[in-house]
């Protein structure tokens, strides 16, 4: 019997209305009938151009916004909108904009402790032990412990951001295009940590963006959205070798340049 997927997203849809005046409004279909699965320890990259529905999709998966139709099932249990007791522990979300994701006055220890207080039942001593273990895992040294988050350089904030996501031992971490304003060095460091976490802790990742290079390096599967609909979905190597849509084929061609995909694997 085949193992049940960790995450099942079934026919998820979301629409909004834009008002065109006092009496008129236009329906905008942000996500249309999207389905996919994710197994333990796997990484799915959700790709697409701006306004393709990527962020709306993963916010529905995380229970941050309510879908109009469809279901999200985690470990065989349907996730309902607003069930933060499950979502806050099992699905962690890393939003765009690392600077706006912290209270700048809280120090590193306090920042991680807040996450543990909210999502776990650990006592004070157990929380402190988990914090130190996590900081050591990310090579964050003791001299940084009491520094307010707002005083850290941006590269260190990215590490704390990832540490806060995994410290509660979630099933899934959603990374929503966080590298918009990062440099190549921290991008590489975070990606390598994600690969390490995936291998050693068997945490699954959903990675949102539009970078084919990152997707090729980090993902097991790719889902490509166009206007809220799936145009491509499959195992990374096979899909990049044989894109199903003209849009993805064009992006892959632009990324490869004069090379072939076999040159990069």
C-alpha cells in the first residue's frame, strides 16, 4: 500500500472582487482548481511570474487566507482556516521582507523563545535548551544572543529567520520568495542549510519564486503557475528537460543560454 502524502492540496481555488464603482465589481480568479501533493522530506518549488497566484496559493495552504473551494489535508487531517494550533506548529511560513518579520527590539533569544511559547508546551528550561541547540546548528555564536534583531546585519537576520521557522520542529516550511533583497552569499548559505535540514531533519519545504536555478538545485518537484492555473507540474529534472508550457520552456531556455540541461546536472 502506497504511503499517504504528508500534504494533499485538492482543487484549491480563490477569487477576489475588485470594485469598479458603486454598483459594479469584477471577479479576479487568483488561484483556479490547483492540486498537488508533498511527501515527507521533499521540496516543491512553486514558480511563476508576478501575479500568477503563487503567494495566494501558499497562504491558503498555510491557513493564512481562506479558500473559496478545495481542501488542504496534512497528515490525513483537513486543515481549516483559522486553525492556528495546527498550522502554527506544523506549517511554518517565511514571508517576503526579512526586516518586517521581526520585532526589532527583541534579541535573538527572545525572538526564538516567543516562537516556542506559542507553538509548543515546552517549559522554560527545555525552551532554552532547544534555542541553544538551534543556534549552534546554524553556527550563530553566543556574542549575538543578546543583540536586538534590529541591530543585526541583514545576512544574520536571514539565518535567525530560518532558525525561527524550524525551531518548533514543523512538518513543512513555506519559503515565500524571501531572497528578493538578499545577496548571492546569503542566498547560497540559506539554500545549503535548507538542503541540510531536509536531509537531516526530514522537514519538507515549499519554495516560492521565479528562479529556475534555485529550483533546479533545491527541488524534487516543480509546479508552474500561469494566471492562477497549473501549466506545468512534475519531477524537477524531467520537467525542465521537457516543459509542458511555452512559458516555462521560454524561461528554461533563457536560463540555459548556450548550454543544455544535461550540462548542468
